[in-house]
C-alpha cells in the first residue's frame, strides 16, 4: 500500500471519529489536526490498528505552553514504518488542570516521553503506570518549561547565584565614568570666558 | 624538634635545592610522603559531559597522564583526586558531594572546564550548578571548553605542586570553603 498524504490520513481519521477530530491545519511541512482529549486513546488505537494507516511507531510526544490562550498543547508524532507516512496530532489541555489519558497502553514508547512532559510541563497522564519525574530530582519544585516558571532559588541549599568576576571592573568603569560628566560642563564654562575675554 | 624557622626553610618551594634545605627529620619524612603521594595520585573517573572525553584522552597514550603516576580508578574509595569533568546538574551535585565524602583524606579536586568552574554556557539554566565550588572545595581550576589534554595535564601538575608543599603535622589541608556572597550574576544598576 502506498504512503498516504497528510490530507488522506486526516480524511480517514475524521470520517471515523467526526467531531473529535478538528480540521487539518493550513499547509505546512507537517500539517496537524487536533484530537479531543477524551477520545485520544480510541483514536490512537485506530491509528495503530487500521490497515491503511498502521502507525506502528510513536515517534515523539512533546508539549507546548500557551499562557495567553490558557492551554497546554500535547503534540504527538506518529510514524508508520510499514507505509512510510507521518501524522502529527495535538491535544489541547486546560492549563489550570492539564490531564489527559496515557498512550502507554497503545505504544510502550509513550512511557518515558509522557514522564518527561509531566516533569517539565506538569501534565498528568491518567492511567500511566509510573507517573514520576524522569529528568529532574523527585523533590524538585515546579515545572521548568512552563512560561511562568520561577526558579526556586537553588536546590537543597546549593545556591543558584554566582558573582560575576567582571563586576569589579564594571564598577571601576563606572567610578571613572561617573565623575566625568560633571566636570565637562564646568570645564567648558571656564574655558569660554577666557576666549571671550 | 624543628623550630618554626627551620620548618619554613625546609618547605621553601625550590625543586632544585629542596634536598639540601631539608634539615629536620619530619621534613625528610614529609618529603618522602609527599613524593610518594604526588607520584601516585589516582583520579576518580567522573566524566559528566564532553570534558569527560578529553579526560579519557588525557589518560590515553598520547597525553599519557599515567607517566606521572596518575591512574584512573572507578571507585572513590581508592581515589586521591577527583576530576570533575563537565556540566554538573543539581541532581548530580548530590551524588558528586557523596562521592567526594567517600574519598579518603588527603583528597584533591580539579574543576575541569567552564561548566565545572562556573556553570559555563549553562549558567543561566535552571538545573545547572553554578560551579563545583558551590558544593565541594576545589584546588585547581582548568579553564577551557573543553580543555585540551595538555591543559588538564598542566592542572594535574599544579595539584602535584600542592602536594609537594604539604606538611605531615598540619593534619588538615587548608581547604577553601565554598563562598557565596549572594550578589548574583546580574550586573548591578548602572
């Protein structure tokens, strides 16, 4: 079977799930469609099992944060080694309480990638077998890739500030420069009267 | 017993004339101990990033750190020198401190590369320690990103110089405590 284009893939999925699938994005390198959060696992199973789609590989799961819109978008890249085609899908989540079903039951590859998103964005994947941080220490505070993340100020007593060794030279520079503007007018003014006189 | 003057005289750093200047028995003993210590500084394999690759190269046949008696060890229990080679994250910092504490005294630390020195390229990152000296005392800083094997060899020779000047009586080596004035990295108001 030949590889399907993004439009064909979208048509096939939309025909099956209707309302749960949004329109395809405007043409770009990898056009994407949005899946309604509650039906994600269903759609994913269809993508994997359907003989014409057969997405046997979950290439990537990542997320983006949009504070103005109040959403976190989880981005899925599906790839089919059998048909050599790619599909990109997004799920929009409420930023205040981002929760979505885990795809670990469909592709095992989702396990660590979802943990990483939990670690860095704070998205909770329901039904995930091991929802822990994967990169940062377990007692880390906050989710650093959120736009409104503020550093806690060090970790376990280790300071997160360091003096800039150039500061002393900067202050020397200022000490030299600061008096300079003041003498200039006074230096000019006495210089002018002698010329006039 | 040696007088303080004799002692000081004996420890003047002058590689050529050091034997002639040593006048006391403790001095001879010190010299012997320091000679054996600095000639067998086993270093802990602690490569954290790309500096670790240069560390391996330094131990390899071309730079050959082995000719100074430095052999890589895979356990802190057998190590005298810790070469912190690479970017230290907060998660790893806990382990780094633990490994340092497991080493037997006397112990030395080389901070290798910009990341280990001050956080380097990743200084403004949320997860990177702003210098190894925030958690353990550092003896020698080797600049570079990453430093060439020649630079690390030079750093190692500096550690040997430190060992050479040690005294047996002085139980604890003067180590610089991690200092932090809390001034931060931000440039002060102009």
